């Protein structure tokens, strides 16, 4: 019971800190990418949209790879395994 209270306390502190930090503006682009995106939106070009689509593409790839590995792993270990005993198949799972 004591460990559950400690875990919930740590979780509450983590949630409070993460919401307090999220109000600040994050600038994670390099200087050239920032200038390209700002100039594209000011001049009416669509280069900024392509840059954003590229970022989303790069963001999605690790999740798709992990999902593919998960599906393959699930299919491999969920296959029904049978053993023949006295010429009668027995399903193990």
C-alpha cells in the first residue's frame, strides 16, 4: 500500500511538472529550417507545408517499424503448436 501511494505521488508530481513546462515555447528546428519556414509563409510559398510533411513522415517511420515488428512477433508466437501423441494431434496453446 505504501509503494502504491509513493508511485501515485511521483506520478502526480510528474504530471504537474509536465504541464507546467508545456506552457513554454519549444524551438527545436535548426536556424536554416526556421528561416525557410518563416520566409515561405510570409511570401505565400508552400515550402513550409513540404517541410512540415517531411517532419511528420520522419516522425511516423519509427512507429510503423515498431508496429510491423510487433505484428510479426505476435503472429510467430500465436501460431498453434501441435504435438502428435499416439498418432493424435494435441494442440499446445
